């Protein structure tokens, strides 16, 4: 998502327990944050929204506002519009972003980064599990953005506080894997369009409870906020207008009695999509406390088996999900780029334990 250059204002913390029914989300179900809001008066003449905003925002260029509109950052009455939309009397015009407004300057912190690729335009990083992407409520330091600030501390053209630069998409705190960072405003605009148009390629590896049948499948179910628990997303009835269309393709790549290693390919990119969809078909991710995967869900719950499962959770104490591959068209060269990151040690060690358990059970039959 591309942001107007002047939107470098104070931070508005995300409240996880916010019960507002007017929460904004983009087409992928990701939360959006209002940075500016204008209401046209009763006598407003028809006027292009880019001109309307230029007249009301200091230091805002018309070109930057047009780029923001192209990236879906300008809403009128809650719906994204293009820059040629004509504002009418009493229209509510909002400028939104995929992160809250910052109330402070992001501080560079010397945090190691696993950089997979970098050139003058983009950087691809392998985020470890446990690292928050953006500073936010309760996580003001130790984030990936703080680490990027240190990495770019001697790069004059990269200001980590400039919303026109930086991370183009996100993954959950306890999901590991690949993310792309835009180092120029044009790169962020271009990559934002690719994600918006769903032309990027993203593949995940997950460990789930049970063995999904069939071994390959397509999960389709509209995803939205769970009305009974706002910290969860869920598959909503098709008629529910708050649900966003979501499709996940999966393939079982290693079945192991009570669990499976699964490859997931996103056709859409909704919040918690893989976690929600796999739970929806009865196979939540191992150790996923938010979606019930931290319980013994398969197998005879003997004391010995429970100790084994608890030991697996101790080895990998987070949802067993890794963003293994990422593909996109390079915003400067047009070349198709494809990157991969190996499954991290915690997931690998847990998978090995289940392999050993499978071997042990097989030997007990003879």
C-alpha cells in the first residue's frame, strides 16, 4: 500500500479489544487505520477527489494523492475510489493506511536480520517467529521495523519513518518466513498493486492436526471477525456482508498418524487465512493457541501421549506455520523474482519428533 508523503504523524495504537463495528479492512481483510478524514459540506460542488484533498492538505502533491488512490488508500463513504472520483455534498473522504499513525520516531535497534536478497529497490527478509512486524500497542521496540531502521541507518535515501517506504505486506508475530521491503516510493506503489491484484506467489508450510482428506484440496470460505471473539477471525456464512472472499489450496506432503505436514498456497490473503481455513475443515495448526491447536486433538489421550505432545509444543511453542516462498515481479526491472526460506529449526525439530513417534508406533505392530 502506498501512503501520501505527508502522512508522518502521531501513532494511534491498535486496540485488540476495540468493539467498533465500523472497523476498516482492505480487500484482503487486513485492518486499515484512518489517518485523515474530511467531510464535504452541503454546498460542495462536484470536484475530483485528488483536487479536493490537495486543497485541504498542506504539502500534499496531487501526484502523491493519485498514487495513494491507486493503492486503495483513499476511501469515500467507506469504499476505495480512484483519483477521478467526483466528491459530492456530505461525502466522507478518508485517507487510510495498513499501519497506525506513529506518535514517535522509530528508533533503530541492532537486531540481526536474515536477509535473503537486497538491491537498490527491494529487500527480502526471512522474519523469525516471535518478532512483531510493526511497532504497535504493547510492542514499541524489538520489531522488524526497528531492525530495518538499524540496517538502513547509513542509507540517506531510506527513512524508516517515511510511510512511502518499507514493508509491503505482513505476517503474524508467531509466523516465520519471507517478507518484501520496498526501498523507494515507486517500488512500494508497484508491489502494493501486485499484492492488491493477487499476482504475487506465496507458499506456506504448516503442521496440522490430523490428515486432511482428500490429500489435495481447495478451501473456500468467507473470512471475517468472529462475532463471539474479536481476537479471532472465522469463516462466516456466505450471506454475511462482513465476510471477505478467501481461497486456500492445500496439499498433504507428509502424513504422520495424528498430524500432517501440509503445503498451503494462498489464492487470496486474508488475515489469519491459513489458520482459519485449516481449523474450518477440522485440522487446526499445531500449537496455535488462538485457534485451539494447543490442545491434544488427535490420538488416545494417555498420560504418555500427552507428555509427548506437550514436549512437541515446548519445542515449537507457536503456530506451526512458515512462509516458505515468495514470488513477485521486480518493480524496477520487471523480472520475475522467486525466493525461498528453509523451514526453521523449531518446526523441523517438532516434525522430526513426530517422525520418530510414527516409526515407534510402526515397530510396535510387529
